[in-house]
């Protein structure tokens, strides 16, 4: 979706020469002088883009710029200054402005602010960044979503939600479920809620256990000199045994004490929705190659999967294999699970296209 200012600037630049722009601006304010504002002499042709920028700076509010467009519509097809005026791409301009809460009525040739749309945007702004490291916040957001999530079920408005958390518990799990449902309804895939939630849940488990590994690695390095970098198979076996013997609670508590969080990113765009986890734990090279191997990325060297049938491999529960099986029934993409290694984080997720 184009920014409001870009829509206005494009409309002015493509449709008006400087003389026409100056006359229309003087319809709104008789004191307006384009040559004075731009610094160009009276006899010098002012570039269209410079004229547009000067008008938008002089009339800075949305209401004023909308009024200017109404004057353009009023003169469309009529004589303006020294020639007939034509408003280029008027239909597209009206459509783009509707996405920004300005609705055009052809009978009155007037734009009206859509207050309901404004409330929708305010709601989406309120849930854009959800820090739910405190479970009480997760419950607050859940109550808000249940009350108002219908406002976000739209194709026309692009939006995203980022959740920051330590792990998935009952409260955060319920909130994640609500957001997944909200996204799927935007692309008419609500019938697939159960499958998609399973895939997202496994990615969340994978992200939380990656943090547990970071905490555990310091213990194994201190006690035995073993890390994921210098002896990955041995480290993975020790990690598996720690969870088998003692569960995840100790590691989860340590990770929370060190504020080792990760993010879940949900995004609604015009033609698809996407689900991502982003973890800020540093991943050892052997582990990166293991993950790439599981996702069928081509590697320059042969990599053998460690504990391929172990449900605790890569800290992902039944993890990656389960996610890929779920996605195989939802998309025709031969490699539906996407992976990006950034310098300071790892991102993994998937897209689902809109069902028309």
C-alpha cells in the first residue's frame, strides 16, 4: 500500500504544470505564491515535482491535501490557466486513498474520512508489538483480540504483529491461536486453522529450545569443555539427556533469567499471509548445516543428519519434519519452509497465498 504522501505527490506531479498548480493553490489561499515558495523566478518554468512538494509543504495536513485534490477533480476536463486540465490516474488515486480512510463520493465530488477505518488502523497499531514475556500481558492482549479482531480481518489493509516471548505457555498459546485464526480469515483459509497452528506451534517450540541450548552450552563447556561448535554430536546427546532426565523447566527458568527471548512475526499482505519465528541465539555452523539439510537446501559438502529420527533433534519437538508434512498439504511450493541466517539472528517461517 502506497503512503498517503506518495499518493498525493504522484497525483500532483503527473497532472499539473506549475501554472495550473499555482492557480489551484490560490483557489484555497489567495496569498499562495509558487515562485516565492520555490525560489524560482516568475518567468522560469518550475519542475512539476518541485511544485508538488511546495504545495504539500504549504498545505501539510491530510485534510488540506484532500481539499486540493477535490479542486483538481472539480477542474478535471475543464479549462485551467492556459489549457484543458486532465487528472491522470484519477480512478487509481481514489482507490489508493480509500485504503487510507478517505472515501470518495462521485455524486458530491467530495472525499469523506472513514472514521470506522481509522478505528481499525488504531486497533492494528495497538497490537503491532506484543511483548508477552509477562503472561499477564498475554491475557490482556487476548481479551482485546477476542473483542475486536473482526476489525483486522481485511484484505485491503496490510498489517503485522510481532510477539516477543520466552516460551509458549497456556496464555501465550491461546493468544497465538487467535492471531493465526485472524490471519487465516484474511486469506479465506480459516478451515485450515488446526493444521497451521500445529506448524506455528512447532516453530515456536524450536525457537524456545534454541535458547535453552545456549544456556545449556555454557554448562557443558564449563564442566566438560564440550560445545555445539567443537563436538556437535556429543553436545546434542547431552542436551537430549538433560531434557529427558530433568525436563525443560530448569533450562526455561535460566533462559528467562537471562532474558533470552525470541519473536513471532505474523504478517497480512494483499496476496498472502506469513508466519515467522526469529531467534537471537547464535547458532553453531554444524547446527546451521543440519537445519539446511533438513530443509533440502543444497550444500557444497555432504552433511549427515545427527539423530535423524530423534524427536528432540534440533530442539524442535517433532519439529521440522512435522512442519514440512503439514505445509505439503497447504501449498504447492516445493520448499515451503524458508530460512534466513542473519548476522545476529535466525529467521524461519512460511507463506500461505490467498484463496480466491
